[in-house]
C-alpha cells in the first residue's frame, strides 16, 4: 500500500460522494453522500499522517469523526422537521429560496 | 469699554435665552415682558455708561477672537468694535428698544399671555441682533447679525400670523430684504477679495493707504449698498416697508422706523471711508437716496392709513440719510438717523396710542381727538414738528445739516429735490395731524387717553425729539474720532457754515407745507380732494404706488414663473427621465438574473462543484 494508492482511493470515494450529492433527490441519500465525501477527506488526512508518521493527523481525524456524528444527528433532526412541516423529504421540493 | 459693550449685548441675549429655554415663563405673559424689559434695561444702563465713558475718554476699543481658521490667511474673526459711531448707535438703539418695550406693556395688554410672551421673546431676539449688528467688528459678523435682525423683523411683522395680510407682509418683507442681502453677501466676498480681510478697521486702513484693488472695492461697496437698499427700504426695494405696518404698532416704531431700517444707513456710514474711494457708488447712493425721498413723500400725501403715512415718511427720511451718505456727509446722515429714531419712534407710538383708542388705522375715522387725548396730541405735534424740521426741534438741526452739506458739496439737483421733499413732509404730517386731532368729523365718542405705561415712554421720546438737536456737535466730534471717520470731514466742518440761506430755505419749505395743510384740512380754504382730482393721472399713479409693486409682480410672472415652468419641465421629463430609464434597465436585468436562483439545493451544489473543478484546474496550472 503506497500513499499514492491511498490518495487515489480517497479521490474515488470523494467523487462517488460528490456524484451522489448532485444526482440523488432524497435528502437521506444526500446526507449519506456527504458523509462519503467527508470520510474520503478523513482517509486522505490519515494516509498522509500514516506516511509521515505524524500523530497529529490521527487526532484531527478522530475529532472530525466525532463532529460528523453530531452533524448527522443535526441533519437527521432537520429532515424530520422538514417532513413534519413541509410534508416532504425530496430536495427539489424544498425550494423556498427560489429568486 | 469692551466689558460694558459686552453687557449691552448680554442683556437682551440673557432675556432671550431665559424666555427661550423656560416655556412656562414665556407663556406667563407679563412676567415674560418684565424679564425682557429688565434685559434691555440693563443694556440701556450699560450703553449710557459706555457713552459717558467714551465722552470722558474717546478711544476706539476693539476685541476679537478667532472664530473659524482659514488656512494661512488669518481666518474669520468675531469681535466688537467700540468707537464713537457704535457707542452712539448702541445708546440710541437701547433707548428706543427700552421705551418701546415698556410702551408695549400697555399697547399689547389685550393679548393672551402666551402671545405676549412670544412677543417679548421676539423683541429680545431683535434687540440682541440689532445691538450685535451695531457693535460688529467685521463685515461677515455684520452680515450674520444683519440676517438675525431680518428674522426678528419677519417674526414681529407676522406676529398676528392668523391675519393673512400679516403673514403675507412678513413674507414680502423677508424676501425683499433677502434680495438686497444677496448683494450684501456678494459685497462681503468682493471686499474680502479686494483686501483679504473682513475687519472694518483693516479695510479702512488699506483703502486709505491705497492698496485696495479698484474693481473689487467698487463691486464690494456696491454690494453692501444693495444690502442697505433692502434693509433701509430704498427704491426699488422699498415696497416691503409700507406692508410691514401689518405688525403691531410698537414694532413699527422700533424696527420699521427707529432702528432696523436705519441699519442700512448705519452700514453705509460705517463703510463711508470705503465709499469715499468709490465715487461711482457714492453717486448712486446720493441719486437713489434723493429719488427715494421724493417718491415716497408723494405716496405719503394721499395715504389714508396713519401708519402708512408714517411708513412712507420713514422711507422718505431714509432717502434723506442715504443721500447725505452718498454726498460724503456721513456725520449729517448719522445725526439725522439719531434724531429720526427719536421723533419717528415718537410719532409711531403716538399713532399707536390713537389706534389703541379708536380701533382703526384710518385717518378719516379719527377727528377731534385733541380734547380727548391731549397728551397724545401734544406728542404727535412735537413729532410732526420735529419731522418737518421746524426750529428748535431736533429734526431742524439734522435736516438742515444734510441740506447744508449737499449745498456745500455742490449737489444742486439732490439739494432741490430734498427741499421740495421737506415741504411735502411738513404737508403730509400736518394733514395727518389736522385730520386726526381736529377736523370736521367726530369719529370717536369713547376714545380716551392711553394709560401712563404708554404716555410716559412717549414723553421720554418727546423730550428727545424736542431737544435732540443738542447732540449734533457731540455726534460730529465722536464720528470724527471713530474708525469710520472721513479724513477730510473734520476740516470741512471747520471752515463750514455755508450760506445762511440754506436753513432759511428748509424752514420756509416746512412752514409752507404746514400752512398748506392748515389751509386745506383745517380752514377748508380749498378742497384737497379737488386738487387731487385735477391732477388725477398723478393721483392714480400714487394710488398704485407708482406701479413699483406691479413691476415686481410683472417681473415675477414674466421671468420667475416662466423660469419655473422651464425648470419644472426639465426636472419632470429630463432629469426624472434619466433616472427612470436607469431604473427600468436595472429592473429588466434583475428580472432575468433572478432566475439563476432556483432555490434548489442541488443547483447551488452544482455551482460549488464547478467552482471546485475550476479551482483544481487552476491549481494544476491549466
């Protein structure tokens, strides 16, 4: 396993996540895709840290995962609220900001 | 000296401040009047003390402080100039203002407390402004107080603002004097351009040293004269003064006879050293003054309203003073200003007493009041004799000095104009006197003498109108020592004297006028109405005030309204058109651009992603 391959993996995972965010319509799927992108970034940081033997990167990623968990909780509660108030969880229907 | 002058200014200012910041005091009516009278009383005492101090030691004193710095040019200063001219004028103004304010307690006694307080607040404002104008140390400061005086005049003319004529007259007075003030402002700037200073003393020094630039000096003095024309009601800006009689009569006495309208003459006397270096402007001052004197005297001949007779007479006498200033006889002009303040103030107060008793301004509503109002009658007679210039009343000396100086300086046309005017003056004053106090009609059964609070102030002025001539030598001496002294004036007065025929001529004209009025209105030896009918074109012109008002109205309609229409069209269609066009473009573009904002999350994310790819491409150096 070399650093290049790990970063390539990270890039592939990130791109899959980006595609998901842009292509999927259901908000849960959006959230999952965002998580995928996030984890790709985590993987990239971790790879570089592993390659150089830096402990700081590992700690940063640990913190990042903790924040992600909180973010997922907030995201899910927002979707529940959207379902209750607007009666939908399709991203296209949540377009109040239309100009 | 400076301390006393400060007290003179501080009195009315303190009263104004008190009445201004304490509304309960102002609304209390008579107490507000007492505060104001106390303020001007303090001023009067200080002004008299100042005059005595000056008599003991005639020295010019100045005090100044930097008001607004102006780069390297020294800046604008604020200060007091205490010399013979301002000391004398301060005393006159404080005295007349005090007398009038006391008199007002009686005349305005039927006003509501709130209105009376407002009246006295305005009076204090006016007194402060007028005293400040007199003591001003430079042209710019004079201009500031000049405008304040105009404001006081406006407020007091329109004091009975519920009367439409009064508010219209106030407007007219304000706008007409403003027209002159444009000239004043320009004059101040021109003089600054000429001499690089606002201070009177510096300007005089430069003028006498010959370092003032010619064109700017002429323009500057001419500008100041335009301002003086507005304030002192000189043709053609005299139209506001007769209408200003809509104000309460004491106001007319103080502002529109004794003090404010004399401010223009005072200003010209103040700058007479500059006037001496601008003969072209001086000639205009002389000609316009003499013409105004004659023109407004004719209008006084037929006026029915007693206050309008006095108003036209005031314009006429101001013309006298202007003519004197123009002829270089600033001492005579200021002497006449002083005596005029006394006797015209007296005449207005007496007229106010008549109006108070009869409840009408119309001379033909009065008649046979001599028995019922003996004091008022005597005072009116004293004032009329003084105004006519009958020996030994004050007006004789001052009017005589003007005529004498005109004769000596060789202004024959102006001299004869003023002699004729003197005859007309005597005629219209005694016409008013005989109509009001004798005559055939008895229009006022319940008329009675005014209370002491009105007659005593009149008495003070009557004594001065009788004996004011004694101030002549002192005024001549004081002005000779003042900052505005003319270099050659003292010498001229020395070998003066002139011909003895001149005083005879003035007195003869006055006596002829009195005799004519007596024959026409008392003895009924001829019918004045028939004479008026015989020269009906002239009478008609006088009735229309020589069409000056109509000319102004015509100019207003022809030029001002036409200009207004053009400007209105430009504003509505060109300026607004440009603005509306730009707005329409913005609206149209915005309408298209807003469609970018779909509100969908993914569209925004597409933008982010594209941005990201672009950034990545940039980072890779593509």
